C-alpha cells in the first residue's frame, strides 16, 4: 500500500476477446497498476443457483497478473442475478408505498432477507476459496455503493430487533419518538414497522431511527462478507466503496472502523471552480473518515471518479483540458493512495453506456486517454508522499445524523439544508487557502486553531461537552444557525435555542425567523437573507448587530469567552463573501469592521489557485493546482520551502517556476528552518 494506485473498474465480461487483449496493452501504456474486477458479474459467475463458472474470470486475472496489473476483486452482491429474484421474490426490496421491485436494474436486493444473505455468503465464500492466493489479488472490494432501502416484512422484523437493542422497551421507544403526539403510542412491538408512506407528515424520530437502522443493517452485511474474506487470508485488505448522497443511509464514521482501506467515490456536479471545491470537500471528508478511526488511522483511496465529464443535474458536461489531472491530484494532495475511475472502458450498451471511461467511445486516440496517460506518468513521481501527513489549520463538524434529521418535512423552513451549510463553510475556507479536517462532534476534538460548527441540529450531551472542552482549551469555535436545537432523538431542547450549546455560546434564542430568500436584512456583517433569529445575551457580548427591520439593534454575531478560548455564534445566513471575511477575520479582539473586511493581508493564494501540503518530518510536498486560465508564478520562500526545492512533475527548480493556466506542480524539498 506504499504505492499510489491508478486504474479503474474493468468489466472484461462486456467485451470480446480481442478487446480484452488490447486492454492489457493499453493499461501498460497508461501506467495502470490496479483495476476493480467483477463488481456486477454475479449472473455470469453463478448462472444457476449453486452452479459456478469461473473460467472467464480465471483467464482474465491470469492475463492481468502477467501484465503486472493488480486486481481489487469485487464481491458481486450489489446486483443479484435474474434467477435469484425469480426464486426468492420475498428478497426483493419493497418501497415505502408497498410496491415490491423486480429484477431489471442494479441494487435490487433487501439486505435483511435471509435468502439474500445466504446467497451472498455462498458466492463470497466461493470467490475467497478460489482467488485468495491469486498473484493478481491486491485487495477485496465488497459489494458496491451500499444504499438500497427496503420496507419488507423482513425489514420490519430486523428493525424491531434493532429498536429493542437501542431503546430497550416500548416505554423508552414511545418516549424517544414522542408518540403521545397524534396518538401514535405503541402498545405492542408487532405494531412497529418501518416508516411507510402515510397520510401526512411522518414521525421524524421514527424516520431518523430507520435511517440509522439501515446503516447498521448494511454494515452487518458488509461485515459478514469481510469475515469470510479475512478467514481465507487475513493479510489481504478488505474495503467497500462509499457513495455520497442523501439517498445513502450510511454513517461512514462508523463504517470506516471496519475498513482496511477507506474507499470513496466522488462525482462533482458543477463545472469550473465549483467542481474543484466539491473535489476538495470529498477528499477532505474521506481523509477525515480514515484519520478518525480510534487508536489508529487508515489509508484511504479515491475508487471512482469520471474521466471525461462532470455529471451535472440533467446533463453531462465535458471536463476542461487538464481537469482530469487536477481533480485527481487534488485527492492525492489530500491523502488519497491514488486515483481510480469508473470505468476503464466506456460501455457500448446498458443503462450507463454514456458514463465516462478512461478509454472513451472514441478509443485511445482521444484527448481523454492522452490525459489518462499523462496522469499515469505523473503519479509515480509523487509516490514519495504516499505516507506523508496532511497538515490542517481548521476543522468542521460533520454529522450524517443531523443531515438526515434536517431532511424532515416538519422543520420550520423547507429550504433548510445541512449539507449546503457544511459545503458553504468548507468552500469559503478552501478559497481562503485553509486545509480542512472534518470531525465527529461525539468524539474528543483535535487542537486545531479554528472549529466551525455549521447547523449541527442534533447535539448529545457528550458532544456538547466535547465542544465546550475544545473552547476551554484555547480553541476558537464558530456555530451557525440550527446548531444544538435537538437531542439525538430529534426532540427539541426546551428553554430556548441553541439548546445544548446555550451555556457555551452565552446566548438564548427566543425566536427563529425563517424568511423568503428575497427578504433582505442589513447587518454589520453585510446583507443576510433567508434566516435570522431573535437573540438574547446571557453572557456573550455583541460584535455585530442588525441595522434594519424589527430586529434592529439586536445581535447577529456574538462572542463568548470561555476558559482560554472563544465561542462565536452567528444567528443569520451570510453569502460566501461575507462568511469568508468573517472566518478570515476572527480574533479575540475582532470588531464588526474587522470581520466584514477580512484580514488586512490575505494569506491565501490567488483566487482559483489551490495549494495543499503534505509533510514527513522536515520534508514537504506542496501541490499547486491552477484552476484559472492565467499563469501563476510560484514563490517557494513564501510557501516555507528552503532553497533547492524542485517541481517533481517537470524535474525543474522551484525557484522561478510558473504554473501555467490549468496546470499543476508538486514542489518537493525541505521546510525552511
């Protein structure tokens, strides 16, 4: 694992023999050293229940081994064969409306169905027994992008068992779910089911617990496969690729503890600078999942990205020349053990025939494949950074359960968006040149100089204590609207907002003031829209106030000194420019004017230029990614480099180097004493 992996999903079963033979040559030409094989091959490996055909896979793995290409061998359980659904219709997923789905796509399974669990264990055991000692095998890739929901009778039974373990008895469940409201009190466990489609608003605590249950049920499915694979050879790493989206009921903080290599997929959904910001967000999140594993960290790997396009809503947009390399190196700069793609060769048919490939439909004589080859040549040059740490200077709380809870339709504003709030904070910190870690609020917090807590809706007593301890030890904490509102059950903490954080922040919010996005309010920090609050001071001092409206003169930003640190509370939504200036200008004696103006001497590189460091003792690797169209002159001394640093990508001296528009550089040398 000390190398940087490079390659992608390889689906030889889709192609005739002559194309398979060509592929190994093209892989060598591109510098590919790892491919994922077998993700969707269950129907070919087990064409009839209990009958296996491994001949084609034997030949392909042998071919790849001979070519020096390693394999991440997948268990194909994300796509059961047609015969499985015909033989076990009760193992197909059921929607919240009660519709049982049928075979015809991928991910058509119910992880709680005994027949599905048994079939998965059978195919996984067969693969483990046959290939655990194969010379091409580098790691096991379990399943694919866990995320299928089901409301079947099997799910009902499993959900009730999970709830018994979590809550103990029905009395505790009724209390946690506030079932006294709307007469939902349960008197028999058999009446508790997964949250189905219903007449009006669903119980948000019921829905939240169901998402938690789904994450744990899928984790159990992963762990069952991991146990089989580890029993064949404990030395072979086991992982699964984590997808990202509100449709994915997976708490990656918990899953990372059971992955030898934390693997993520990343598909930016906007072009230009926003794609670069989204890429940095995904990479920082993945590194944080891996680093926060208790006792010891884990390596992590970008397992999927698109080679030639961005999947924006409703259409695909071609990546600009150089973006393939820049996005990949952004992940490596932030700690990824390489850059992988979906997929190696673009498919001719099927539901994803227009998804991008390292070898596009146009073939190897194409811009995309030439950029793939360019990246394959660059990665070995920076492989020395594989074990180097990524120093950070800010942290942001990330809580999947708050994300899930804020998706409830019963909240006071339909536009509340936890992910959007977290993305905005990360985006403005990224633009200011900071490298960010994400942190779990329910664990002790690292001693970073700045911790931002965006819309942390669910806050346990334990998390509140960790946040207070961070400030008391000298940290600077900034909380934004909707933080601390509810307990882990989603029950509102009474007595005034922000609930669990009132004492830490020194404020008491009496009213939440959601407003249309077109309604504006002028403040000392600039114009706000969409959300304000009526704030009463209970120990904090006002730093910025509303200048207009019925909140005129009331605080919009407060500061509360606690121990050796400071806790700030922002009670309104700001645009990117205002929020960026605020976070850049924070200081123990900062005034509203300071926070509106930002720092007098910005430390960030020019807008659109990304600079990320990796360090190992006195050695450093500085990745400079120029997302603009203009050349960017590098000043090694200002980056903390001692004389003699070089650009590893061009083998030239760093002194006097200019990174062209759309270009990249990786400066390597010793840190200045």
